């Protein structure tokens, strides 16, 4: 993980890490094959994003995701995070196994079709 932050603005890295420490733990996934639901999965950073030292500003805690927008005040010195919260029926982090995504998102559909 540290290589993703090498060379990034240390203040923003610190603020994002502090924000993630206070995020509530993810809720268990709920399977419901009777209704339409929306699930999202965070993708890993690309090699280009790592090479250009892009900050990982997406925090996942099922069933939501937060995009932390790194902002500066007009003085150019004061920094803060503008957090945008998005809620879904299921939100998967980049480190969750594909099998988990399958079990929650696709297995009910496959069982319904077969």
C-alpha cells in the first residue's frame, strides 16, 4: 500500500487515512434475488495512476463508497477533504475475492435462470 502513496501530498494521505479509521465496518452482504439492486466494485489502481502518483481517494464500506476530494482554500495552504457519500445495495472493496462478488451478485441470478 505504501508505494501507492509515495510522492503524494502527505497531508492528503494523512487525512484520507484518518477518515478511513473512523469509517464504520462494512455490513454483511444481503442476497435478494426478488428485486433489482445495484452493486459496485472498486477497481485496483492502474499502473499509469501509480506512476503519476494518483491518490487512492475511494473508501469502501458496504453498502457505501466515499469519494474524498482533496481541496485547498483560496490561500493555497489550507487543505481539507470534501467527502461525497454514495450508497448502493452492495459495495465491494478491491481486496475482496471475486468469489464473494459472485456469491452475492451472480449466484442468485444463475440459480434463477437454471
